[in-house]
C-alpha cells in the first residue's frame, strides 16, 4: 500500500453494516472502501448497481403489500446479504489482506463510519417502509 493512502476496511466488517444498516448503508461503505482499494470504475459501478437493485427489490416487496412485515424483514435481510456478498466479491481481488477476519496495519478500523452508516441507513429504510406501507 502506498504511503499516505487511506487504509481500506476489512471486507467482513461490511457484513455488520449490511445486516443492521440495510442496502444504502452497505453500498455507501462498499463504495468508499472500493475507492480506498483502487477498484476500477466498472467494479464501483457494479457495487452501486447491485445495491440499487437490492433497494428496488425491497421497495417492490413493500409496495406490493402481499408480503407480511415479518416475511419482508426476513427476505430483506437475506437479500441485503446477497448484495453484500456480491460487493465483497468485487472488492476482494484488490484487498491486501484477504484472510478471514484479518487484522493489522493494512486495515483501518470502521467503528465510526460503520456506526454512522448503520444509523443513517436504518433510519432511511425505516422511514421509507413506514411511508410506503402507510
């Protein structure tokens, strides 16, 4: 890694953001991390596209109304994990420490950024759900 560059976050840590923050939160974190990893433009577009697709599918489930709140929650969490897996797959070839739960000086802590993303993403998705469901 070049001196002076911002260290990337661990890829596995993005899973927590996905589960607790939703589609928007994990996509923003994945895009920022992709920039830190110098992922090419096509990879960043794929990260954004899969996040947007997941959000659209989630909106369809909400608007459709035939899916109960409990089923929607389970389906939404499953879908956001699939989105996360694709986003990690795009970033992984560019990550210097690809070992599971790798720690050390090549990765930066994600506590603050992850917490902010989770709070804002979860709030946005909650408000979207309440607004659309009525």
